[in-house]
């Protein structure tokens, strides 16, 4: 590893040996130099050379993106699918570009909205054997070339950028079994990130010596390591700025508050503040490089102390599809004391208090999908997203914690428009595009279908009915499982809840979480009241009874949690064969 100590003979502005005047730091180092906040914006000088103005400054090192070390590790391992919004991708990717080398661009799909790029680990490249050095231009030093071992790692990934009603990146590993043959520290040792090199170049372009820049960048070693700079050395700073120093011949200086200490290199004056407080540059502003913006209005918080009672009724931390092919199903809704959901059919009625409302959004963050019926979608125009602090769009990254909205709309009645709240949340980067489940014989008109795809949604056509010509729950849940949905939160409305609580469907429910508000809505509303059951003698039996029940007060509301008696969401009986679907006119 190159020397990390005092300035070497190569600290002059043109890359050659240090002059005697420059070595005598006292007095001459700060004469006739550009001001510290100046960047040379002249693009070309000798031989048509172009100088690119760096977009990274020392502030990007002192104030790095949040959880930078964790994100670098995630983008190195690619254990799971990673979804990032465009500004987040542009914020974090340059901190890991020392690992990944783009192989080729796969182009776009037919819509022109999906762009795929493939990347390989840097160590996948063939072994490099340097050729004899070619003649260098006058003033350019001879490069020291070394054999670079290659072909030792086959790790690959692809990035999929979507441009439509929203913009974002999906990052996936290519080959499920492929792993790196090395750790991230190994790559950091042999290659620096573009961020570090840009920071170094930007500081030298302000008139500072590479040795001084190196010292300042090492002030906070923890942040430097998080950015991939554990093995940064002065030669890296010199290499990053070499082109600029060959064109600009002026002498360079140390940062304000620093001095040359013989035998120790560039050191900070006793009591002097860090360089960022004296030399930080605010003239370069790039919104894509800024950190996370303040939380948007409407962000909800659900205390950790109120989460523990819910845990036994949620899916495991790493949910899997059960043996019958169904996801974990949580039935949850808010009801009055007389078991009503609304004051009248089609009328939106708010029952939950602020505490139980925050609980609902916490539950949403713990499920892959939210399922509602078309009646609720039409009457309430819901956003169907999660507004809990820490999820994507509300302080988190990408769309992490945002469930997939699913609307059961057998007859294609949902009049989705760009003004629908669910699409507005997608456009704002605060929710996912909805999936619409439809029955055969019905279809969306082409314009609505294209709009659904534009916002990242799609429709799922099912063909299996129950004896009442309704879409069968086993078909719905298996279709969602086939799309990778491992946990489903069913929120309503009344027809969906009552249908799911029927004896033939109740065993699909893994757990139930019901909020009871301290109010009576009275007659005339939509209630939860499944059909009764009867034993073999015809005697009435309770339709559904739950076990492992807990009651928990939240504000003025009370929450009941329970599980099915004798069932955990697994259907043991084989489903009956579906009847022949009736022929229905298109679009009704």
C-alpha cells in the first residue's frame, strides 16, 4: 500500500518532483494562489483537453447519505431484490461502482419504458498483463503498471429502470446460487469509488495540495471507511487530480487551519476547527446528491411499546408460502359496537381513532399486499399505501414497507383515472401500482389497461368460480402467491369480509385483527354478519369462533386479535371443481 504519511516528491502541481520553494512551506506556499472557493470553469486548454467539473465535494464525505455502510453492503451482496427511487440510486450507486462494471445494455422493452443494464463484479474481467509503456507526453510521469489477476469472481447483477407514472430502479442478482468469492473490503483495497476520486479532485481544483487533501479526507476515519476509503492513499489523490495539475501550473497550498510539520506531513493547527468548517464549498448543488428530505405531511408513528401484542398474529419475519400454496392471510377491519362498517352502503365512514389508524398502517408495512373489494375502491377512493415513518416514501428507501394494492373487481367496474388517489401516491413515490383481479368475460378498455400498466400495475384474470358464481378465494390467493405475494392483509369492504368468513372460506384466514370503535352506527349500514352454520341435526352453530384471543386498548378503541379455532389458514379438503363460467358481455 502506498505511503499514508508526509508529502512525497510528487506533490507539485504538474506531477513532477516538488520544488525547493514548495518544500519551504513557510511563506511561499500561499502566494499567488486562487481563492479556496474557486473552481476553474475553463473547460479546455492545452491540446484540446477537457476538464470535467466534479459534482462531489468534501461535504459528501463529511455528510454522507444515511446508512451508507449498510447500503454499500446490500448493494455488494444483492441477497434480495432491491428497489430504489431514481434519486436514491444516484445517491448510493457511486459509492459501490468500484465493485460493479457494466457489461452491456440490454435495451428497452416494447413500451420503451423499461431499460435493463447488466453488471459484473470487477474481478470477473480477464487477467491483465501490462504491455510495455508507450511514450508519454512531455511532463507526464511514467505509469507503474502491475499484473491484475482476473476471472476470480462470477457474480453478476442487473438493474431495471422503469420510466412511466413513476421512476425507479430494481436491482436483482443474476443467478440465484452465485456469490462473491471475496468480501467488499477486498475490492476497496484494489479500487477506489468514483465518489472518493471526485472529492479528491474537487479539493485539488480549489488550489489545495494533494497531501493536504489526503489529510483532510482522513479526519473522520469512520466516515471514510463507510464510503469505501479504508485504503485511500496520497497517490490516489494525486492520480485523481493529475490531469488538472498538468494543465494548471500554479503552486498549491495547504487547507486553512493546517500546516506542514516536518516528519509528520500535513497536520491541523492546535485548536483549529476541521477543514469542512473553513473550506466547505456550497457553490455546487445537485439535488440527486442530497440526503433524505424531511418527512412528508401525514406521516404516522406507531410506538414500539404498542407493537408487541400484534407480533404473535403476524406472519414470520421471513414468510413462505405454506404447503397448500397459500400466503399468510390477515383479516383486519374497523367496526362499530353493533358490528357495522358504514352508516350506509357506499358511504365512507371513519371509525378508527388516530392510534388504531397508525396501527393499521403498521400492519400494512408488515404485509406484501392489501386486498379490498371494488365497492370500497369506488366509495372511498383509498390511497392503499403505508404512511408509517420509515417506509419507502416516508423516510425509508425505495418502496420498502409499501404493500401492493389489490382490488377484486370481477366485473371491471372500477373507473381508475390519473386522479385516483392510489395512482397519485404512485406518482409521488409513496406507493405501488395496483393489481386488479377480474373475471372472464370482462375486461378493461384499452386506455384504462394501458394507464394501469403505465403506473406499474396490472390485471390478473381468473376463471374459477364458487357455487354462487363468485371468484373462489383459493384461486385468488394462489394467484397472488404465484406472483410472489407471501402475506396478504384483507381490509374490506363488507362483501369481501362476509364472504371470507363463510364456513367454506374461513380456514384461509391465518389471523384476525379487528378494531372496535366506541360507537353504534345504527340500522341501515353495512355490517359484518356471515351466514350461520348448522350441525348435522340442523341446530344453529356459531359461524366463526376464534382462539388465542387478546384484547388491547388503543386510545378510545379496543383491538381484538385472534386465530381460527382448528385452522391456521390451511385448507385440508380438495376444492370442488369450478362450474362452467357463464358467457357475459364485454365491459359490463
